[in-house]
């Protein structure tokens, strides 16, 4: 049998997935910063509940920490970034 053993591929995919997650989180962070004071309205427009949108928009935490909240994950899902043409490093 020639070529790369099957476990070699599995060892590479995990770091690539981690990089994918980090890139999407960083993009969510930047988008949240761009929304600024309109963050609540943008979250509501994208299907986030009133309570989640309010709690997220009034949070004292910074954009990086908020980029991992359920509200931003709902508002800016993986499909959003696929539609923008953001490539994925690891197949899902």
C-alpha cells in the first residue's frame, strides 16, 4: 500500500477546523464593530430573540468576547460566510 496513511489526514483536519472557527469568529467580531449602535436592530433583523439581542447589545464585554455569543452565531451562521465566498480550510 502506498501513499499517506489514513490517520495522517485526520491529524491535519483538526488544526484546519480550529483556524476556520477562528477566522469566522474574527469576522463576526469585525461585523459587530461595524454595526456599532445599530447592533440590536441588526441582530433582530437576522432572527435573534428580543432578549438575546438586548443582552448582547447592552453587554459591557468587548467585540471579541461577544463574537462567540449565541446571538452572533445565530445572526451570522456558517451559511452567511459561505454566501460571502469565504473559503473553508477543512471539509465538514
